[in-house]
């Protein structure tokens, strides 16, 4: 286990070899400490432990690893991003909260929102969303589109947006801005 020292107000982020250091990952998660999992070339990606976790495949270029660390720090509010924005929370009762505002989500949209929130600011594939929304098997492509549309409408008053990333999936973001390259 290697620690990446804080940089200014960036939190310490721990590097954890997955799955060899599962006990370390569990302990860090329990302490609420951020971590980046290091996966071998053929190791299946783990389910996200929480929003304080990211992963990369090794071998990885140092620049790529540092970019993932900076992105995780940014997501946690310590990377120079907008610190006034509050981190969204989704509780077990289906209430999606941002600051003092909230919306209630029905079960399928709750599961979709959980998958998107676990990877806030990153693309979640259509397949991963379908599996999250319908663990027993997705009813079809149109069902996912309809539920994502409904979820977009429910989250809009909270200033949360779901961007479509063509040929990739969906991305949940705070605010109403478009991605920097103008595409989604």
C-alpha cells in the first residue's frame, strides 16, 4: 500500500493493489479515506466501494495515474474545483439530496441514480446502467432510455444533469454546464 501525499488542500490518496489488498481497501473505506485501486491487466473491475474510490489498470503510465489521482481529489472537493457545490447523497429510502433540497426516486430510477452517483463525473456504460436498473435482466434498450429521461427530469431542479456520451453511456454531473469539448 502506497500513500500519495496531500498536495496543498488535496487529501492523501492511498494506492491499493486489487484484489490482493482487499483488507486494506475495506479498512480505508471504513475510515472514509480516498483510494485508487491498482488492477492487473486481466483483473475484473470491482464494484465501486463508494465515491472515494477510483481504479486504474497496471502497468500504468505515471502521468495517467497522477491524472486519476487529481480527478479523485477534484471529485472529493480537494482538487481546486468548486468547493461551494455540495456532494449529492442518495439514501436507502430513494431520496436524492443536494444541500437542503431533495427529490424522491422510484425503485428503478433509484438504482440508476446509485450507479451514476457511484461514478459521479465519469461515464457509466449503458450495459452497467441496465444491469444496475434491472439486476434480473433489462427489459430492453427503450426502457433504459425512458428511465434515464425521467431521472433527468427529476434531478433537474437539484441542478444535476445527466449527459449522454455518444457510443459510451451516461455521465452524471453537478450543475447545468456542458462538457468542456461541447460534445455529449
